[in-house]
């Protein structure tokens, strides 16, 4: 088979795998699957990204949590939200979101750190976040009782569409957004 045909087939396979996968797929995983070198697979992904970006597609290929995933473009978010308005079970409670935000910005954070900021017992929400694999235990604090310290997981990055933790908005940006949200909803 001609090299162009092989590369075109490999690009189609990459697209199919990214479409079917429910989480980001690394270049290494794709290279292993295709039995091709890392650089070739990476360049095929970049070609696919450009094709999606230049065409009139509602999807894009994004780098998320050290892998790639096909995602809906942000301009279609309202339509997707409208479609999924009944999907209540996957939502996090306000309490869980508060605890998750504290852990995300302060990590590693202990339960006591979360409770000090929230002002209430957080055992239940931390258990929920652990069950949903949005946080995990990253160690123990060198303090009396050696409390567990928590940090965010790759599932957290995937859930919020972040490439890495540095993609979180600055706390000042959050204050501005939350202030506007509170004003709009009063």
C-alpha cells in the first residue's frame, strides 16, 4: 500500500477511536494501537485538528488531561445544555462544588482545610467527590493525627474540560464571574 494511503487510513482510525472513546486518548496509546511512531501519530492528530478547525464542523479535537478527545465546540454549548436538561443525577451539589473548588485551588488540602473555609462538616461531600473519582488521596499531612490530603484527578480535568490544573481561572476571575452571576440572579 502506498504511504499516503496508509497515513490516510491511520488518520481515519485515529478519528474513529477519538470519537468512540469516552475519555481522552494519549498519543502513546494511539501509536501503540496503530504500531506507528509517536511523531507520525502526533502529526496526524494535528492534521485532524486543522481539518476540524477549517471546516464547518460542530466538533473539535482538544488536548485534555495528557490526551486528545473529540468535543463539541463551545458555540453549541447552549444547545447541548438544552438537550441534557433532564440529566440531574450527574450534577454536583453546591456543597460538593464548594469543596471541590477549595481542593482544586489549595491542593493538597485536608478535610480540615475544606471545613475551615466552608464552616461546616464536609465528610459527606468529600466521600462523594472520592466516589466520583474527582479527587483522590495524595498523601498525609505531617501534623498531629496525620490527616489525609486530597488533590484533583484526571477525571476532574476531563469533567471540567481542562488540559491541566493551570487552566483553572484565577480566583479574581471567579470572583468577577460569581459577582455577575449573583447580580443577574437576584
